C-alpha cells in the first residue's frame, strides 16, 4: 500500500469509527426510549389489571424482529438473542414500575 492510499485508508477508518460511535449513541437513546415506554406500559397494565408478564406478546416481538432481520439480510439468531435481552430489560423496567406503584399506593403508617 502506498503512503497516500494508506493515509486515505486511515482517514476513512477514523470516519467509519466515528459513524459507529454515533450509531452506538443512537442505539443507547433508542433503548432508553423503549424502557421509558415500558414504564408507561406498566402503568397502563396496572390500570387495565393486566399482568406484567405477557409471554405471547414477547414471543410475537421476537418473531417480528427475526423476520425484519431476515429481510435485512442479517443473521437471525444473534438478533433474536439481542432482542430477548431487550425484552427482558423492558420487563424488568415494568416490574420495577409496578413495585414503585404498589409502594406509592400503600397508606402511610400511623
């Protein structure tokens, strides 16, 4: 590799890494948004008297994202694993919101 092409490769490498960092930041923000929605869903489930755990819904989410991944040409198993983690994070956020809501609804001791 000649020096000018090496320099260009290093410059492009730096740009690619910066773009990946930006995408990583976007992913973290999207996860934060998803968890905030999970907390709201917990409130709505509590009002509707629905359980936090909804295995049918969780499985549907995994099937949907697996299909989207396949259509995008991505390997489905790693996507499935990532989304099981994300669904688990959302469920935990809902469970924590439920615990907070139950604690807030308890009368003060006299």
